[in-house]
């Protein structure tokens, strides 16, 4: 209790400090670091945490003011790293080795003082929970503008929440929201600062289709008003019609750069193996105050059956999966980092199986790693991988326990299309008798990979 109380006191003091208007005087020969136009340039940019495993290999391209650009490519191609360099975070805090030049309006973004950055560069990270700093939605959205000393905070907050499609109570703690709702709050925080450059890493990953369409419409409007918008995204079919240009990355380099063509078609749906007859899970209403849609929910899940859970953000999909989890019903949450704690991927995959005393664990680990295409990561720390790779590691760890029922929360978020198809193929190969209940915002994934779908409504 004392530690929690002291932590709350420290946080209050931090916000008091942020409210102080510091007087800073530049040196006479200081360069003008203002970012006002939003011109972006990468010149032969290389980056690596480990020199033996480069992440970016000579990236070069430029983006004029007011363009909407999509950065696409498979998981681990370097999209998030590219955005992190552009935000100035990686280079400023000395993580990894950077070569080449990254420029915003001709300046190195790493030289921007942290207190000025929200007004110059808006950043929406891949994991919305990583960006939360305040105790209420209202304070969260106001945080960036307040740090930058902006006026009319209430109007900024109200307008940004509306633009992001965020309709939750502004006094709620953002950590109590669903992942998709937290995503909208973080997006609203970036919009509230009104920066000339807006960077979004997988902003559609946790949004329902209507929310994704509304966000892209708002981003297009911002671009039309002169804001430079850069989106790293796996949902290529959704994002290509929106952008004026796309840069495709592959293995840390630029594979293609130009005007987007027609979006690719949806992958062909392959026949699913028939569901079994044994009922392995029965649901007859759940008492969850913040998810009233679950009160009247009733269904049965059978062996070998795959069932998709669909519904708008905040309706209760994640709540349902958490409520159903148990010793024989293994849940993989939307945030894979909640389940990853071992020193290597190999240890992570083997941990649950060894705790259960399952035979042939080492052989099964290799089989799972090959099926999910994470074999090359086995001897690396799991948190050194991309988000899409970390998700496959978390799913792989669950598969190694050979569950009767597998509960997957947004298993396609942060995954490229090939990885999605391989993941579901791996389920059939590795746990053919298991029942799979998965939450998704992608109707195409539900059509291709579920025997049936349950659509949750508002009640």
C-alpha cells in the first residue's frame, strides 16, 4: 500500500511539474528546430540493435508536405522502426545504431526537445497501452497540448475525441477500456496537438470496420489541410485506396515506392475440416456489468470447431474470452506482451508444456516454430521481435500446451496476410481436435477461417 501511495504522489508531482511554464533561452547560434511544414526525407538510413542483424538496410525516400503515405510490408520488415526513427525517439535515447540521415523540414527529429515534440510530431504507437500516461480519458487527450503550452484545451480535447470516433466517458480511466477504445483515445491525443506531421503505427489493427473507415476519412481530411500523414499498416486492402502514395518494405529495404494501384483481392477460402460433435464449452449468459451484450449470450462450442466473435469496439469480445479462460481453455490476449516473460523464444514456447509435464516438448516446440515461421527466432529474446512475431510466439506457446479449447483475442492484429493464413493453417496442423474461439474485427478472416460467427450487439 505504501508503495502504491508513494507512486500516486510521484505521479501527481510529475503533472504539477509539467504544468510549470519553464523559461528556456536558446544559445545565440542555436539552429531553428521548428517543424512547421512536415517535409520528410530518408537518405540511406540504416539501423540495427545488433550489427549482425540489421533492421533497416539503406532506406531512401522523400515525402512532400501534406501527403498521405502508407508504409506496408510483412511483419518484421522494419515499418515500426522507421516510424520510431522519424519520431526521433530511437536516435535521441541512444537505442541501437543509426547511419544515414532522417530529416523533418531539413532537421534531425532526434534534436527536438521532448516538451516540444507533441506539437511538432504526433505519434500513435503500435500498442495503445504503451502511450497512456493519465488517469482519465480527458487528461490523456489533453496531455500533449498541455505539455506544449497550448491554449483552449477543452475545445481541443472535445474536437479530437469526436474526430477519433471516441464516445466513451471522458472521466473514465483509459486503462479500463477495450483495446480498440484505447486505440481511439491515443489517436485523439495525437490529433489534439495539431502537429504538422502525424505518424500512426498499425492504427487500424484494433478498430472495427466502421471505425477504421471513419479514421481514414479523418486522416484524408487532415492531409487535405496540409498535414503530412504516415501510416504503417498491414491491412493493405483497406489502406491503399486511402493513401496518395505507398512505400513497400521487404527485409529492411524499399521493395517498391509509388502511387498505389488496385488493392489485392481477398485470399481464396479453403474448405475447413468438419466440426466435431462433442460439446466442449457451453455459455448461457455472463454477468459482466461493462459488457451487457453478454448477459443474454448463449451458445455451444464443439470439438474441432472454429467460431469467430465479431462486434464493435467495447462491446465485450475480450471480456468474453477472459471470462471463459481456464486450465483447459487457454487464452491468448490481444496484447502478446502480457504473456511473454522468458529469456528466449525457445523457453517461452516450452514453458507451459513443461509445467504440464507433457511429453516430447522439445520436438513439439520445433514443430510449432516451423509451422508459425518463428524458427529463426528461437534463440532470441521474445521482446526483440516485431509485434506480429510476438503475437505468433504467444500463440505458439499456447499451442505447445495442446489445449482442448483455444481462445484467441485479435490473433490477426499486426499480422501480414501470409502470416494470417499460416497461423490458421498451423491450428489445423498442430491442434486438429481443439475448438477455437477467436475475436476479430476482420469479416474476411471470419469468412475464411470460421465455421460460423457470433456477432455481439450493444445488448
